[in-house]
C-alpha cells in the first residue's frame, strides 16, 4: 500500500513519534486540516455493517448532499470513498494532455495527473485545469472565469467553512467536476467519504471506475445524518472562525506572521519553518512544512484540550 | 451512482419489498452469499473515525491478512474498499485484448472487462483469464494449471470456507492477482473491505489507481481483529457447513435438487425458478435466480431466527 507520507499531505505522526519520542496517542497532530471537534457518530443500524450498502441508503445520502450543497439540477453527483479516490482516477477521464495547476497547492492533483502521463504546467492554454478553492495552503479563492477548460476540476475540500464562496453554479458547465470532502469539515477523515459533482458523463464514467458499492454502509448513514444537520454546520463554522483567530493571535505573539489559510488550517511565515516544526515536535506537536518554501509553516486547529499545550510549547 | 441491481448481483431487497410489500426490515435476504452470523464489530478507537487512516493501522491489517491467508513472501498485498473496487479497475492494468471467463460465473468480471473494451470469450488462447474459485453459483473448483495466462485473476471471494482449496501458491506467478473478500465470510459486507494479492507491479499500479487512503479506519481495525481470530474462523466454517446441509435437506424435501455451491450459498435445480422465487417473495424471503438458466435457484443461509420462516414458506 502506498505510504501516506510519500507526498507531503500530512498524517506523518507515526514517523514523527518514532523520531521525537512519545506515545502516538500523546501527540497533537496539527499537520492536517481536519476539524478537531468532529460530528458525533450516531448509532448505526446493524445492517450498515452487515449488508451490502443498499440503494435506499445511497439515495438518501445523495439527496442530503444535493440539498446541503444546493447542487444544480443538471449536475450529477457521486459518493466516493474519500476525495482522494476521485483525485487518483480523474486524469483517466480524458485523453492525456496538458493540465494547468497553479502552485503552490495541494500536491496530490499534480502527482496523480503526472502519474497518468499528463504534462503539468503553471499557466497557459491547457486541456485541463485544477483549482483548489479555497486553495491549500494559502486560502486563495479563484474567480469563476478562471476555471474554464475542457476538463475543469474545482476542489472544494475546504469550502464548507465559507459556503458562500462556492463555485457550485459551475457544476453544470460541461467538463466540470467539483470535489467535496466529508472528512475535513465534519472531522471524520477515517470514514472515507467524499463527493464528485458535475458533468453527468464524467461522473458516470468515474462511477464505473469505482465499482457498484464504493462507499461503506456506516459512511452512507453518518454522511446522510451530518449533511442534514444544518444547525451543527452553522455552529461549527462560527466555532472554527473563533478558533482560527485565537490561533493567529497565539502564533503572532510567538513571532510568526499570518499569511492566510482557511479556518481549518492557518498558514504562517516564520524565519525558519523547519526549526519551528522541530521545536514544536519536541513538545510532541506535529505541524506541516513545505519543501518549496522554507519559511512557511501550516497549523491545523488544536482540539479543545490542546490549546494549553500549544501555548506552552510556543512560550 | 450505479444501481446495485443493474447486474444480477443480488441485494435487490429494496425492489422486492416495493413489489411484494412488507417493511424492508421484515424481509429475509437470501439473495446474497453473505454469512448471516457476522463477526462481532469490536469497540473502535475514536481515531478510527476521525483521523486519516494511519500507516501503522494499515501495516497491522496487511500483516494479519498475510498470516491468515499464508501469502507467499514474493507476493504483494493491497487492502481495497471491497473486492468490487478491484474488479472495476483490473481490466485497466493491461492492454485491451481477449479475456477468458468460463461461464456461468459471477458476471461482474465480464461486465467490467467489456466496459473497458476487452473481448470476453469462453475458451481458447487469451491475454487474460478470470476464474472464480470456488465458482459462483455452482461451487466448481479450478485446477491450478488452468489459470496461466499473461493476466490471471483468481477470485477467491468464497474460498475462506474451504481454505485448503486456495490457489494462493500461484500468487507469485507473474501476472497473477488473487482476490479476497472480507464482507462474505465475516458477514460485514457494509464495511467495504477486500484484498488483492499477487504480482507486485500490478498490485502497485492498482494501489495508485485507488489513491492513498482507500480503506476506512473502521475497516482497518475490524479487519485486523477478525483476521487474527482463527478460532472464530474455524467455528464459523463448521457452523456454515452444518447450516448448508440443513438447507439442502429442507430444499430437497420441498422438491428441489441440489446442484452445488459453497457453504455460504447453495444452488438448486427446480422446475420453474421464477415461480419458486415468487412464492418465497410472497413470504418476504428474497432469493436469486439467473437470466441464463430458468431452472436454477440460489439461496444464501438464513440467520438463526430465519429458518422457521423459510420452512413455513416452503411448506
């Protein structure tokens, strides 16, 4: 199985604990952008574990997702086992060509296109484009007009914090696919649930690639319950915004400068990001640095019981 | 999302309940080959739901799987979100050509190869071959020598009932992939867990297609616990064998003839399979019939509380 830390997408706490010591369970993982106060897993019907996921549960999940994201009628929607499963297969949806992926951004898209024989470029006329919206790690939002290519991927994995910024209206533009992640905003990354929304022909082809039961029974049930819970979503947005401001204040007082981000992760400029990462790792707090910028440090939000330890580590 | 009942792979209880009445929860689904007395879902660490599946949990699952199936050292192993996710992608692992799939068998393989531009044939020299071992629905076992083609798929989804029949020794033959299903023998089909074992280059390519975290955190933990539990596996084999005999006796007394199968599903010959299916459906018991043979009826095993209702329905 591919090792999760071969590409710098976080989750490397196992390796950090091996290097800096401490039980893995003691570590605070701020290297991801996952909400640390997750949606409560509801009681599951026994059939969610034992039966093949049935059509009724799939239909209920997709109806909840359509309502939550206000998916336009002409757009198709597919539930997938994590947005990363779609990212891995999207380059196979069109003939190999040139894909524009403005950097810096989440590097899994470029890796997947390159692995499938595409040429990845920064700008110019291309056959495909990927926009992470808001962008990871800097939080940049893209205007709708920049995303028109024959194949256009809009990765809204972090857009549920700022739903008004969505480019969902473009889901009916031919060649467009919008990605949604369940794991990040709802804090249940282990569930493996995501959605692909857009061009019906492309969505159908992707569905064939993933097989008839791509999403687990627990994911169908938990996802449907969470997507119907607008109250939780609104309260969570407010809490995350407050926490992001709290983190910015703490980091600024410690000498970092805020670059941007979203309220699920914050990007800071420091003199020496590796030194900051090491210092925090000695307190068993894991953060994200970037091979392409030695001054950038990214932190996710601590869980409620993690703030005091972060403050001590920064002191 | 693809409807699960477009290809005759069971799970059509929703549709049956709509047609014959009754609450879905009242129905006894004997249309699949899923163990009706599943492995008990153990308590899960919170991180199984919330964190990205970590490398340690993945490593533990694969180690348990290697030990359980006695995977030869030179063979690679990959955990996938259900064997069907592998079946959907396997045809993309080699250039399109001719694939030999002796029928009758589980029709998802032929559908997937055809969808990917392969020519599906019954016999002769081919570029690939698929053997379901033991075969579904008739239980046939294939000799090892029949499975040598440049790409050779051995689907052992139902082989855990008869582990001595495994063709696992062939996993080191170049071009060979052996599929294992977790949902059927362990009765947790909703979990979406399966394994692909064999040629390291093919397994690596399949892993790339599925992305970095294909399997959920709950599946990693439950799968590892179950695969380490040899005692449960042995007791389950004995129970399933007893139950299969009990079902054969009941069906034979009702006028059916036993054709074969495995101890997770039994295949019977009757005068008019559709009439039998309809009669049982009127008692809210769903069974499997086959478009290619109007005299074949397949039944999975009832759960402990289902035998009396089946007996009444057959009377």
